[in-house]
């Protein structure tokens, strides 16, 4: 599904060059649930940004579902993001003047799905995250866990190849975190490929594989026994 | 075609509708600008209409021609010869110059601008006495207070009837006394009053104190033969008066053996000149109003651009999310520009509605005044369409500014901003 070969990325900070990613090689198969771990400055967010086509790599290869991702124009990147990727952010990033349903329907709007179909699909995914009764509520009327569930529904609405979650539980208390992870695990059970960036050990162990990043290189990549979040909920 | 993309419009109205206060504040500048533009233009139009109303009934494209004395000797005639026209001149001019629409010959008792004593029951009035054809009414319309003006039957029957001015009525009759059907006496001959007119206090050619009798009656009563004092001539709308004026003078100069270079022998007055001056004045006024209004509008639209620019900054995160979810730069740009257009157009319409309301009130207050030139102050459809197109055009150009700013926001930066 995802294949990365010898990925490099550096940022210019004035006269200094900050080498963030120093040759990353890794592969994700369909249906995997991968945790990317590392302390801050390890390059995990940069890696996720490149995977999310929000940023470009300096060198190296990136193939997503057989499509080479290279030298994308802004327009092309937007279209690929819409088609291939679903984003889940730490701070949810819901549009605050749109209802839960409208937020979920937004990626479908950019896919030019007809309005009615859009609403139905969005409602379906809201139901899946257990928020159907909250469809007409604004984000400000929802709790943190509910917001993140809306965001997950939104990420899934466009039926992407890969879900990218950037610290999805970072803004949540532990109980709510486990609820969200439970949802992510269930989505993964249905066969969806998910990448989770986190620095929390317990969250990482709820995935099926942990990739450890340190100073721009992968120091550890291991399959683990998944801890089900359900038992903590 | 994105213009008919229902989803886009829903998205736009949704965004604007959910941010009512912001939307309203953004529109305020354009609303006021539009009010100012429409009020200025409407007032200028009202003034123009007012002048038109004041001069209603006076054929604006007309001239008057009368005889004076020659200033050059010619063909054996000495200078200082008095030119006296004959009634036949009227027909000659009319047949030779097709541009003449109406030609009303007139003769007056006594000298030019002279007065004659008019008697009635021991009361007297020094009035101008004119012999006229009914056609004169097509050039300088009389506002009749009572009765009627001279008509063709009066001419054909040489009836001893007359139409008198209000001033004449006041001098000859007691207050409230009925004048229609009463007789007045001029040079020993009795005329029956058939109408009283009110002087037109704007363009006053005949004076307030005057008596009009049928031309044919005048000929018989005062034995004037085929003499004619002066002519009131209405020229068809498309022909400039000076062109016809020259033709008339050329014909008359030949007929009366006047030196071709003699400027003084034939007196004339071009009424269209006055109207042209007034028209020029109101046109300049309208142009100026438009100019000021459009620049005010420009300021209003710039205000919209400014606020959109601020809101783009405020919406950085939202735009970043939209980009991450698959909004292409084109879609983001379009959304901002269409927001600018919708805001401007809607604000323009609101301002327009308010201004039209104010103009209607002004019209109700001052519009009916007879002497104040302010009638139906309203902007015309073309003026409205032009201002509107200009406004929307400007909003597109100016909407591009915040739109480009929005496109420059990288989703990655927008999402990092927390």
C-alpha cells in the first residue's frame, strides 16, 4: 500500500540546515495498523506530512497504492489527498460553523458527490462512529471524544486508501483516548490501513506494529501483540 | 459551469450565513456607498426632471424671428429701413424648409413690446395685444386657469374672442368676478373673453399682462392687412436650431433685399440655446454625481476586500482543513472571490433599496412643488445597471486579493497553527 525508499528531508533554518529525515525505508501493507513513535524532533510529524502530501520530500521514492507521489502541483496534491487519504488531527480541526454532518460531508463535496448522496453517506459514517443523534450539532456542542469521532467519520467518508492520524488522542483524557482507539481498531478490523503517530506507549501498543523513529532514522520496526482498547472502555 | 453549481452557492451562503455579524460588518461600507451613489444620481435626475417640468409645454427646439432695421445699404435702399414681414412669408418658409414643424405667425398692436389700453366697465389695463394662430400653443403652452385657448373655429370665423392673462384679469375685473363671456374693449372694438391663462414663470415670452385674439380677427379689426409682426417656429427635434435659423434668414434676406452680411435687419432668438445650457448643467451634475458615487463605491468594495483579507487570516485553519480534505487552490480561490461578489452584490442591493426608499420620501416631500426643480428623483435603469456591473466587476478584481492570500496558505502551516 505504502512504499518509501531512502526518504530524505531537510529544512533551512536561516544559515543552518536541519536534516530531519535521513533515509527512511519502510513499507505498509494493506490492512495494517502502524504506530509511528518517537520523541519530539525525531521526524515523525515530518514523515506523516510527507505521507499526507502536505509536504514534499527532498529525495527518495514514495509510492501510494502503486501511484508514484512526486513533484505534485498543489491541485494534484489536493486531488490525491482527497482520493487516497483521510486525516485525523490532534486538535480535531473541525470547521466550527458547520454541523457534525456537514463536516463529515465536506470531503465528499470536494469529490463532487451529489448533495443527497453526500448527506446519506455522511450520515452512514456518523452512525458508524455512534454519533447519528448528534448530526445537527455544531462542534462547540460536542465533547472532545465526540469531536474526534466526527473527525474520524470525516476521514473515512471519502473512503480513502489510508487513514493518517496525527496524535489522535493527544488532546483527550485516557478513557476517551481508549474509546477513540477502540473505534480506530474496529475500523482497522474492517480492513482499513491506518497509520497513527503517537508518543504514548499505551496507544502505540494498541496498534499491530510499532515503527520507532529517532533522529531521522528508523531505529526499530516490530510487529506486536495488539492490546484491545475495548477492555478499558 | 461553476456559476450554476448549486453546491457552491449553498456552501457560500452557508459560510456567509453562519457568520452573520462578520458578513454584516463587511457589507456596511458598500451599503453606504450605494446609498450615496443612488442618492446623488437620483437627486441629479430629480433636478433634471424638475427643469424639464418647469419648461414643459415650451418647445425647446424653437426660435423666434422678427423684423428690425437694416444696418447696411443694399440695392439702392438706404440703411435704417424697417423690415416688415408679410403673412405669406409664413407659407414660403414652411414650404421651403421642411425641418420646420410649427410656424405660428403673430402680430401685435402698437410697437414691439408696446402696450395698448384695454377697457372694461370703467377699469383699464395697459396690455400687450397679440393676433395669434392656435398653433402658438404648441410652442409656448399657456396654462389656462379658466376657459380655453384660441382655436381654428375662431380663426375661420374671425370671431371677436380673446384670451387674457391673469394680470389683465386682475386689472379689469373685481376679485372673484366671472370673466368668461364678458366683453372687453380694445381700440373701440369689443371682444368676448373665452379664457384666462396663468403666466409661465420660467420662460416668459408673452408677459403676464397680455390679450390674445385670433389673427384673422386682428386683421379685420385693426386693419393690419397682410402684415405679420413675428414668427414663433418649432424645429424638428433632430435638427439644430441655428441651421434652420440661417436658412430662414437667407430666404428672408433675398425676399426683402437685405444685404447678405447685414446682421441686424432680422432679429431672432434661439430658445434651444437656453435649454442646451440647462441640459449641459444637469449632464455635468449627473456626471459628477456618478464620478463621486463610483469612487465611494470603490472605497466600499476595498473595505470588503480588506475585511475579507482579515477574515482569510482568521480562517487560516479552516482553509488549511479544506485544503487537506481535498480543496484545490482553484476551489479555495473561487470560494473567496464568489464570497466577495455575493457580499458586494447583496450589499449593493440593500443600499439600493434603502436609497430608493429615501428618494421616494424626498419625492413625496418636495416632488410636487411647482417652482422647485426637484421632480421624481430616481436613478434610471441604465444608471443602475452600469453601477451594478461596475461594482460587481470591482468586487471580482478586489476579491482576488484575499483569494490569493488564501491560496498561499499551505495546509501544513495552517494545521500546525494551534
